[in-house]
C-alpha cells in the first residue's frame, strides 16, 4: 500500500513543513525538566504508550516505532486510520517519529510526535502535522475537524506530562 501524499518525510527536518494544499498543525507542550523526564517521555512516544493512554486503538506491526512499520489507529472503535512510520529519531536530546497516511485514512498527510530536551534541560513534546481531508466526512467537518486535531495535539502533551509524573508501568 502506498502513501496518499507526495511529501513523505517532510516533517523529519522541518516540523513546520506544510506542502501547498495542506493544513498545518504545530503544538508544543512543556512536559517537565531533566534527563529522566526526557527518557520517560521518549519511551511513551516511541512505544505507542501515548496513543494507548489517549484511548486510541493501536494495531502496529512492531512494539516500537520504526521506519516502515504499519500502524492502524482506531478511534472510538469506528474510524480506522491506516498509517506507516516514515522516520524515527532516537538521539541524546531528540526522540520521536512520524507516520504518513495510507489508503483508507480519513485524512491525507503526515503527523510527527517529537520529544526534545533543550539546553536548559526543559523537555517538550511537539505534535506537528500537515493534512487535508481524504474522506467525505473529514471534508464535511471542515474547520471543526481542524479544531479537533488541535485539541488532540494539546491532549497529547497533557497525557505525556501525566505519564512522566506517574511511575513507569511494569510489564
């Protein structure tokens, strides 16, 4: 299955990337401070824990984000959104990944989830995306659908902040 957009990987070097004809999304949330908060946030993002904590269904071909891993995100048990991870980063001060939409996804585009630790030790989560409607119901949602995307991105930050405050789950 191929991607439903051309600018595959555009968010890797530029989280503000937005090809013509797409709507941008860029939400940055302060998570906390320090190496342990960074490590915990990165792990939550890279292992789908963030998405599961958001209440989304995740059917992934791997336990951890990696380029080429197919992921289907299910919302409310009704809307299935097939994606493929296009890039990952696991660096000393930056960790995250992005997935691109596949046929059947209600939107067309790319979404990135990146944790970074700045020079002063502050840890941030950035959710960045570019998208446009691919299904009739996404088009019908118009500006309200984009508002829901922004609310979702803000909720991602709140959930990661909570996950970093709670002890890591033991498996």
